[in-house]
C-alpha cells in the first residue's frame, strides 16, 4: 500500500512538473514548433549528408542548418518584409481616397447590368455595399500596417525567437535519433504504439508542409507573376494573399484572381482578362492536381472533410501555425482510435476510413 501511494504521488508530481515545464516554454512555442517542422522536412537531406560525411555529426548538422537558412528562412523573411510594406502602402492609398473600391464596383455594375439587377432582386443597397467593402479593405490593410509596426517595434523579440529556432535546429539535426529513442523509452504507451504514432506525426507533418504549403507557395507565386505581367498593382501583396487562401482546403487562389479578372473585363481590358482567366484555370488551378500526387502519397492523405475542418479549427485556435497543427491533431486522433479498434475492440468488424490509416499495420 505504501509503495502504491509513493508511485501515485510520484506520477502526479511528474505530471505537474511536466506541465509547469511546458508552461515555461510557452513564450517560445512558435520557435520550438517550427524548428521541429523544419527538421522533419529536411531530415532526409541530413541523412544523405551524414552518409557522405561519416561520423561527423556536428559538421553534418551545421551544413543542414545552413541549407535550411538559405532555402527556407532568408526567402521567407524577404517576402514577409515586402508583404507588410506593400500592405502598409495599400492602406495609405485607401485611407487617402487615392484608391476607391466603390468606383470599381460601379464599373462592374455598368459593364454587367445583370449584376445590378441581381443586387436589386436581393434588395442589396449598392451604396451600403460600397461602404462596407471600403471599411473591410481598410480594416484588412490596417491590420497589415499595424502588424508591420509591431514587427518593427518587436524586432528584438522576433529575432530572438528566430535565433532560438536556428539554435534548436542544430541540436535537433545532431541529436534527433537519440531524442526520439528517449521519448519512446519515456512514454508509457508501449514502444510499438509510440513508434507508430511518431511515424504518423512525421508523415503528416511532411505531407502537410509539402502538400499544402509548397503547393500554396507555387500557386501564390504564379498568381503574383501573372499579376505583375498584366500590370496589376501590388503583385507581391496579392501573391502572398493567394498563398494564404490556398492553404485553406476548398478555398483556392481563384477567390483572388477571379474578381480581378471580372474587373478587367468590366474595365474594357478584355485581353488581360482572358489571359488571367486562362492562366488561372489552366496553370494555377492545375498545380494542386499535378503536384499533390508527387509531393504527397495518396496513402498518407486524410479525408478532405477532415482536412478542411481540422485546418480551419487549427487556424482559429493557433493562428498561422494551425494549418500544420490542425491536420496533425486530426491524424493523431485517427491513429489513436485506429490502435484502439485494432487492439481493444477485436470482436467488431474493421471500419475503413478512406485514406486515413491504410499503412498503419
């Protein structure tokens, strides 16, 4: 009895101390999380370096870290800086009245009379709609301008987190296998289950990054390039916006380039409108269908409705980090239930969930 009380007390204390430690790391959650994500994404490259360099883990980790900084971190910082700069510029133009969204809506209504009739049928007040569009645009661009100021004011904290992420990256590259073994040994879930769950964690993280982020970046880049070629103002800003909307399943870059194409037609720029529509449908729209099977195996794909719900929920709860965290939580949820059905509910008939746990066994 005495031993049981000691064991229970130790486990409770262990849980409390672990929670306190996690709470201690809360301010640096983003740095630690993205360090883990980047390591999982670049680890196959690191393994190839290790084989070539032999027993020189520090050198292999350093080279892998330099590759990550050059390929991923520096371009991202450049794009984000330009994005906030263009957003602040657009906000100033809207606030000064140089850019009037109401006039754009009037041109569309004049060029396409059925739009005006449709609005009248639904008893939509055009003037009120123009005002709301202007307010929404000011609010959105104002948020960008405000965040740009915050980034400038909190530059020290931002670069501290960036330096911390790079620091953690080095040790994760160097000590990753040893840390994984320690985690498997420490968790009381059973070694086979833990290896399965860790494999699922790595699989879904890579699939989410490669299948969502890379494809969204390609679509946003193509959209920004065609905007630049057609002379549409703020191509970098709209390119980044297309990246963000492409991260959300079902909602694609078409929600940005579609209205722009309509305005081009309404403004008499038929050639540019046709080019944008053809390029949007024939190139940007096909990127997902062409690249996803290459970057992500169909056997690792979660059902589309699960991806949509988990991505939206993740973004709502965790911000931009949620587009990775949401599907990851969903995949682990399905993996846990798959283990439960396989090991504890053996009398029931197996339940198949398309694309979720096909490679579990």
